[in-house]
C-alpha cells in the first residue's frame, strides 16, 4: 500500500471520483459485473462464492499514460507577451503511471467465501500543467487590461503637462499547476452460497483519501513592448507620474489665478468696478481656463484614487500566487451483492453505499483570496469529497462451454453525494455506463477476450472547470489469459479510452473582489487514456 501511495498517478473508466478499473481482467473485458472469477472480489463479490474451495490470490500491475487538454479562447490572451497576439491558448497536462497495483484474495470453504481487496476505487490521479491554467492566466490578463485603460486615460490627461505614467501594452506571467487526488480502498467481506444457484455478499470498504495541489503564478509583469514591470514597480511609476501631474496642475492654477488678479487690479485702477473687471474677455478666458484646470484635477484625482485602490487590492499578489496544499481524509461504506447462477446464465448485482469523506487542508494558503478557484485549499478547512453510491448489474451467457457473452450497467448517484460548495447540484444527474464483452477459451490453456464500455455524464457548463473535469467517453479492451499450470494463470491486456470534446462558453462577468471585467471565454475540454496491464492469479 505504501508503494501504491507513492506511485499512483492516474485514473480510468468510471463515474466521477470512481474508478471501476481494478484488475487486468477488466482491461481484457470491462463487462465483468456478472462474471465469476477472482476479480469479482471487486466487480461481483457474491459470485466469488462459486469458485472452488481453497485460497485464491491475484496481483495486477498496470501502466497508464494520460493527457488532459483545455483549448481556451479569450480576447485577454491577445495581450499576453508570450501568446504572439493570439486569442487561443492550449493548456495540456500529462500523466504517466509506470506502476499501478491492485490485489485480490479469497478463501472459499464449503458455502462461505472470505474476501479481501486492495485497489484505488476513486480519485482523479495526478496531472501537471507546466504552463498553468486558463482560469489563472485570464485573471492576470484582466488586471493588465484594466491597467492598460487606466494608463491610457492618465496619459491622455497629463501628456500636455510634460509628464507621463508607465504605459501598458500587455502582461507576462509564468504559470504552473499540479494536482493529484486518489482514494485507496481496503475491502473486506463475506459471501454465502445458499445452493448451487444463489449467493449473497456483505462487506465494508475503508477509503483513505489523499490529495495534493501546487499552483504558482510567478513573475507577474505588466508590459510596455518588451519592457516589463512588476506590479509594485508599475504602481510606483504611476503614483510618481500622478504626483508630478498634480504639481504641474497646481502650478498652472497658480499662474492663472495670478493673471486674473493682475487684470482685475489693472481694470479697477482704470475706473471699473470689480464685477465689471471680472466680465472682461481677458479675465473670462483665464477664469474658463482655471475651471478647466480644476475639472482636470478632479478627473486626475478620481483616476488616482482608483490606482491607489487597485494597488492596495493587488498588494497581496504583487509577488505572485504560490499555493501548496495537502488534503487527507477517510470514510467507510457498506457493500452488498447478489448472484444467481443457472446452467447457461449468470445474473448479478452489487450496490456500494455513499462514502462520506471530509478532506482536511494543510496548506500555505491561510485565508481566502479574490481568486475563487484557490479558496478550496484554505489551511485548516475541511472539504467535502464524498465517493458516490454505485449500482451495478450484469448478465453472462455461456453460449457454449468455451464462449461467454457479457453485459453490464453501472449507475453512479453523483447528485446524492456532497462535494465542495455543493458542485454535485450543478450536474443534471448521475453517471451511466453501458458495458459489453466476450470471452473465448481457444484451448484449455489459452483464453482471449475483448469488450467495450460507454460512459455518459450529465454535465453542465456550470459544473465544468479547468482544475477538474470529465468528459463523455467510450473505451475498449482486449487481452488474453494463459493457464501456466493448474494453480497459476497469467493475464495481459491493452485498454484505451476515447473521449469526446466538451465545449463551454462562459459569458462576460465581473470578478468579485477586484471589480474586473472578464470577457466571454470559450473552452474545449478533452482527454486521452491508454493502459497496459499484466497480472498473475494463484490458486491453492
């Protein structure tokens, strides 16, 4: 188990936060819900009671390669220094898992079957995005876009005074994101065979959840062409320019007031009243200019106040954002199953209850930030991450003694779980999976099999985000088994999941806390997954 915790890095078929791939038998043929075999300790535990008396032990090793890709479109990317003026950016995460183990064991005696299973029944694995994520970078882009407007507004007001503030043409940032999440399961249970046709199962699974996240936004700079300034340097330059502009306006206002005084005194010396002197063209022109200077000062003060407020709000992020969080938690859930066997048909069902999980944060993030995506990781908080309940049913037809056909169905009660900020309520329903496969005993020693699985989520735009996402898929697996001896069998298989694209449109919105306008953003989510596996089964 310690070795598995160190090396597990990926996920497979299954519902949200649930992996149904727990053995090489599954890779060979995913439709194992009514198959009778040692891998049934996970997929059909009641059916394991029909195995021969004795001790059965199986060990599985799998290698997996995955990618997660988000194609993001936003006008904010066009001002990114490294984005070549393009409004489209692709963020890809890659995961390799060289060693993913699972273990099944059963001891059958008369009508009883005592079973043990160690596996990874839940979690999203690990993925690393070396360029960060769009949800982070667009915040930096929105900041730069606002500062661009502020700088242009200021320079248009103060350029005639012979002073300026740093201009902004875009932004630059170095982003990074790594996250992994997995649940390790230890399952203990007992099956009882009433007769040669019917058996039932009851058991418990202990889940230990472990997750870690690392996110960085470093070297945040506002750019003027190829010249970059950190946020503190930029605001220092703006404040310096505003101060110089205020001083210049004050000097001009003094000159105007002195000119008015001179004209008024001269006209009064010539016999005019003060009121008459104030109405002369020269004094009127200077008075109008003074009013213009006063209005310019008020506008300058307004922009200056906004700059000061922005500087104060962004001060915590002036050195970037660095998040490191570890989450741990555990839970226990019952599992029940039933199997009914006839000469040619086998029917089975299994129900796994919801596992209540609360993942506690140990994090470098001590308080909530304006970047909402990071607030799931505030130090000391507990995050609900339940494993949803699951119903599986299956049927197997032995067409001949050597050929078997399999069907299966899974339903995951995702909307009945409890996740962070009740994101389960954003789904339109639970996950459904449809499975089919076949096995053929070519000889007494050699067996081949293949199968497919269709996974359909009930996703919504509100649910999907680039930090954690799933998409509809269909998978296929092929493999073979070889009976080395009466007691030892080897299995090998290849499994691949083909994912569809999910297109999401996020309308223009205002980002709370910073008051930034986030323009419409389009994202396309997809993944890839390929797995190789070998296993050995020993029967005593």
